[in-house]
C-alpha cells in the first residue's frame, strides 16, 4: 500500500470511529493484509431543537438531550481485497431539563461486525476502486420504551427510555456499495449507498455517505462528510398514532420514521503507529430527529506494520 493510501485509510478509520451514529460506514481503502487498527473514540452530542414529522414549523425547541458515547473499533485486512470491521461501545443519554421524565438511560450500544470485499482496485485499473460491504447489527442491552408520562400516575419508575433510548433495540443487517478514488496523491473522494433492515417493525433505512479527504501535510489529513439517511416508516412523533404525546406509549419510538441530513468536518494526525483524530458533526435537517451538534475524538493504534 502506498503512503497516500495508508494516510487515507487511517483518516477513514478515525472518521468512522467518531461518527455519532453507532453504525459503521464502509471504505474502499482497506488495511494492508495482515495489518489492522484498534480505535478508542469518545463522542459528546447535544440537542435543544428537533424536527417532528414531514410538515410544520421545523425545527422546534424541546427540552433537550445530552448523549455521550465511548466505542472500540477494530479493522483487519485478510487480503488485498477483503477486510473485517467490528464496533462495540457504551452510551448514556439524559434529558437536559433535569426532570425525572423521561429517565436517563445507559447501556451497551448495538454491536456491528462487517466484511468488505473490494472487487476493483484503482491501482491496477483505470477507474475508481469499488467494494461491497455486508454487516450484521446485534442489538444492545439498553431500554427502548415503556408507558408514556400520562400513564405513570406519579410513579416515574414506570417510565421507559422512550426519547432517551440509545437505539432501536433490534438486530439486523446492512448492505452497501462503495466507490472511491485518490487524485494526485492529495485528494481522496468516495461515495457509499446502502440499505439497513432490522427485525420487527423497525423501519428500513437507505443511507448515503459522501466523503472527501485532503492530505494537507505528511502527517495531517483533513476530512469532510455529508450523510443522508431516509426511512421507509410512516409513524411520526406527536399526536396519535405516534408516540410522545398525551400518554402515548413510548415503546413506539423504535418504529418512528427517522430521516437525517448531517455534515461533518475534522482532521487526523498520523503519528507512526498512533493516530489522533478530532471531528465535529451537525444535523442540518431531518424528520423525527434531534438537531444534534457533536464533537468526537479518536485514538488509533496501528498494528502489524
């Protein structure tokens, strides 16, 4: 692997590890066979506004959420064309207004294991690199819901996680196709289109990622990403039949349709076997999603080099 491809692969590892959503993205720049990475990341995100449903004066203010997440990500290259990635983590979500409803919640995030097959390599072909990724999602051990506020009758212990749930609480699979190319050994561009399907009535999701990386110096890679998620569901937060209004069951939250448009920028310092990344994220638009702003930091150890 050339130095340029190594830098871009390192930047992608740092980028993916610090993404707020506990769902991995794919990359066409794979680890060299017999090498890999281990990355510890911390992400802090806050929101005071949210988008509700398809129409209306969005975003609207609400009482806010704070979330902090720690993850451990690993990658390993089996060959020039096949690699594995894995992610495990823990997260905590709290309402910022301090009231007992909804409850703060914490637990293990969804675990992800993925395999990437690069069937076209730009080094030995005229076009861009291209790859397929398949991933398994294993639901975490967090609470997802319970009775709504009007049903607790003065007993906050009866309230489930609802809007403070860490995830949808459902296992599933995801498939994606990825293309990418490095230009003049300085700029790397890639795009990913994928589909995610979980068990039960959790809506299916289509997602797209557009990534750009600039090798600004020998040890510094600057990155930017635009992420789009579109849901197949038709349940919205608010009046019945949606959750979150007038005592509706909060265990309906996993079935809410969530669309997200998010932008992020950041950088990675490449320091031999240790790399340090810092990234900033902001949700620009969406449906049934909070207007999160997040900052994430990563520490990566490269092994097998």
